[in-house]
């Protein structure tokens, strides 16, 4: 019987352990680090404010931990109540099995069955009440009382040798992590064990003949010595273990609750830091009328070390910067903030990109105790002619898109940024034409991984960029993000992902649009402005607009088959004429190489097509076609008649 009691106690302790695991955190490491941090704060408070302030800090921390622990205990009471109800039902089944196997009949006590049924009924009613009011403050007391009453009725009315079952309510108490509750249950259980022994109906039959002539007190002492002392010692030993587990469990719950509270506060601070970091990344780009600019950043953690920047330098240059700080998380984010500030201030204030980068590097490296570094690509785009000066400080070379085809920009990499003072950076040059795009990115794009560990790679990136055709820069980044998501297939993001696309859509009066109604309306509006500024009369204006309309319709049909594509338009007044230039990136097509349709023929016999170009030829005063690289270029001259 004692072995069975210990086995049952062990089982209940296992249940209590599983319940406690649900309120514990993911290990003691963070708990230890948290407590060390708290001790460090206390020591700091002691240095700055004396012992009184340090003790006040420790007291406040302990009070906070205790309050958090109480709330955590109350939050877990409903779950523990449900577990105890299950325990009560198991005890109920054991009682029923005890009756069915005839164990109660062996005792030959007339009221045994009545006592057993009463004990079972009481336990069943209390279990139902506990289930209905799970989580209420009084439920735990009701459930523990019901189990204790059940055991007492068995000891007192059926079999006093079962008194070790009184450990069950104590084990149940320990599940609630209330040491005082466990102590009270232990004391009450010990008393009830003795009382049950004394009122058991078999008391008289045992005493007669053995203790004849003794007083009642002598009989009680002798009976307790024989049947009670050993059992109560075992009972107290088990209760001591339960009390230790209760005290230790309460300490862990309070510590974990305080840690959870601090973690929540930390997450709020990280969320605020993320918002601040996002607000630092520019969204309102300069020179909107001449550049199409889009950007995207996704941190691998709450905050990241990547950044991009785009700002004006004087009135005629656009600066674009993309960078990747070594490391991730909060330290990288802090270093990113400083790097971004230093770069912008020097590029805007120091003449010469190479000198600005060298000066910014020295400033950043001079106070870099953590030895972080940044890879940087910084470029200055001349708004007037599209020429680009750039410096590559160990960063991924960007891709340049011309006519929908992308190639990696040739870059001579210099030393990484911010790691070592006295470094020199070299300016390199390239140029962008109307419609050309500059795609900047960090290695989080090419090193994005699929579930098998494969990387996205530069080859796949180039294919994705080329597949986007004439999409806007915003649409291009959106589609590239979609390609990355499809490739990753749910695999976790290992590195920050940052991208920026810059499209030169207007240099020296040139306009780049998407073929179609809206794009053509924009071109017609630009032409109307040029005609008005040149003082063109009604006839010249009407004929120039007809020329433009027919050419655009021809491009939409022959270059893109009606599916849309990029069209570049340029118009200006020169020497008494309006000069117009149309360019597209369709297959080679010379509209001047086809014969004009014969208007004398009937519609049934006349060759289809060519009528629009014939009208253009008739209305214009000069027309020229050329194939320039991968572009069809048509230049038209129209004399001005005032």
C-alpha cells in the first residue's frame, strides 16, 4: 500500500511538473542574463545614488516580480483546476474499482458501503463544481477539500491502513504553487489521519484483549505508536518534498513572470526602434519629375543593418546610396544610423565624391570600438545629362537596365567603409540614358535561401529583372519580392533584404512613358506645351499633333503588338521648326522602308497598313529613321507657321 501511495505521489508530481512547464520560459539562460542585468542596474543605482537607492531598486524589482508572479499564478489556476478535476475523477474510478473487486466487503464493516458511496458522491459533486467554476479563487480550496474528505472517509469508515492516501490532497496543493496552502493541508491531513484511525469501527476489535486494563489515553497512545507514527513520518517526508517543490515552483513562476514582463517591455522598445529606423529611410524622393525611384527593405530581425538613402546634392545632382552593415539586430541598427548620418552629411557638404567618402570613413572609423564595418555603393547622378559618378566600398555592384536588358555594372571595389582610417576611395563613371534603370541591392537578395539551402543567386536575379519588361520601378520591386517569396517557399529569412531602383525618365526634356492611353496622353500634353511655348499657329499645332498621334499608334502596333512597352519622346523648338524624336525597344522596324498605299485602289485591293506613316510623311518637313542599339528611333521635323 505504501509503495502504491508513493507511485501515485510520483505520478501527481509528474502532472504538476507538466503543468509548470507551460508557465516556464524556454530555458534558464535568459533568466540568468536577466537577473545579472538586474544586479548590474542595482549596482549602478548604488554608485549613483548610494545604498538607499540600490536597495530601493532591488525592492522595486522584487515587488514587481512578486506581483507578476501572483498574476501568473491566477492565470494558471483555471488550467490547474481542470487538471485536479481529472485527478478527482481518477480517484473516483479507483474507489469504484475498490468496491467492485470486493475489497470493501473483506473489511466486514456494515457501514463501509455507505461510507464509500458518500465519499464518491461528495467527490463527484465537488469535481462538477470545480469544472463549472474553474479559475475562481475558491475552486482550488473546494477541490482540495473534496479529495481530503474522500480520503478521510475511507480511513475513518473503511480501512485505517489507507491513511497514507492523505498525501494526495497535499500533492494536489503543491500543483497550485501556494506554500501556505500546502503547509495548512499538511497539518490538517496529519490530524485527520489520527482522527480517522481513532473513529474507525475496527478500533474496539483490535484493542480488546490486547490492551485490557489500560485507560483510553493509554490505548490511543499505544495505537498511535503501532499504526500512526511510521505512517505519519512517511507522510511528513512526502509532504516536505511537496513543500519544497511548491516553494521552488513559486520562485520559478515569479521569476519567469518578471522575465516575461521585461521581455514585453523590451519588445515594445524594439518595436519603437523599428518604427524609428523605418522613419529614417526616405520615402519622399527628390527630382520626381525626372526620376522614377522605388525602394524596399525587410529586416531579418526586428531591426536591421541595411539601409538606403536618396537625396539631392545641390540643384543638379541626385545622390543614391545603399549599404549593408556587418551583423544584424540592434547593434547593427545603431551602427547603421550613425553610418547613414555620416555619409549624407559628408556627401552633401564635401566637394568630390571620393573626398566625401574618405572623410566620412575617417569619422566613422575613429569611434568604432566594436569594429563594425559597412559595405557601401554611393553614386551621384547628374540631372542634366545623366552622367553618374560612383564609389564602391566593397558592396555588390548594381545592375544597369537598358531597353529591358540588365547587366552588372563594372565596379572596382575599394576597402569596406568605417573599419580603418586613412582609406582612399576612387571615383568611377558611367552614364544613364532616358529609360535606363539602376538597380541597387544588398547581398540578402542574392543569398536568399530556399528550404534546401540553395541561394537565389545573381543569375536568377538577372533573369527576374529582365522578365519585368516595361514595368514601373515600383512594379519591378513588387514582382522581384514575389519571386523571392516563391523561391524561399516559406524558408526563414537569414539576412536583411534591401533594394532600390532608379529610372531616368526625363533628361534634357526627354520623356519616358508606357505605351497606351495614359502614356500617350502624357506625350501629347508635353508636345502641346512645346508648341505653345514656340508660338505655333493653329495649323502647325494641328498637324504636329496629328503626326505625333499617328507615330504613337504605329509604335503600339508594330513595336509591341498592342501589349504595351516603353516609349521615349523628345520635342523642342529649334531654328523655326519643331523637332520631335520617338524611340521604342521593339523589333527592328523601318516605317520609311515600306511603299505608301495607292489611294486610287479600292479598299478590297489596297494593301493594308501604311496609311498613318504616309500621313506623317505628307505633314512633316523632314523624317529620319535609325536603329540605335536595341532601339528604333524616328526623328521628325515640322516647320513652324505662325
